[in-house]
């Protein structure tokens, strides 16, 4: 396969990732509203550790498990930031 075709596939995957991250962000905003209504703290360390363990367990490579954990730690960090917001941008 040519470099151009591989890069085109990567571009398609990047667009899919962005759509999925946007969907996750929308859900985080909804979770934040529910947490505010219920007076529940945004940060739930047990939930975050479960997510990280699950993603590490599901990882089949070629990314190292440590890399997957770091990626999801960032996703969770930004999701928490969204949860404290009152409305979407």
C-alpha cells in the first residue's frame, strides 16, 4: 500500500476518533448536570481506576499498556473539566 493511501486511512481514523471524543464529551456534560443536581462530586477515583483497568485489560497492542493508560487518563481529566461546566461551548 502506498504512503498516500495509508495517510488517507489515518485521516479517516482521526475523523472517527474526533467524532467519538466529541460524543464522549457530550455524555460527560450530561453526567456533570446529573452530578450537580444530585450533589455528587465530579471526581470518582474508583470509577476512574475501573476505567483505566478495563482499558489496560482490553488493550491488544500495538500501543503499550502504559501508553493506553496515559491516553485515557487525559481523556478522563478533560471529561472532569467538562463535567464542572454548566453548558456546552
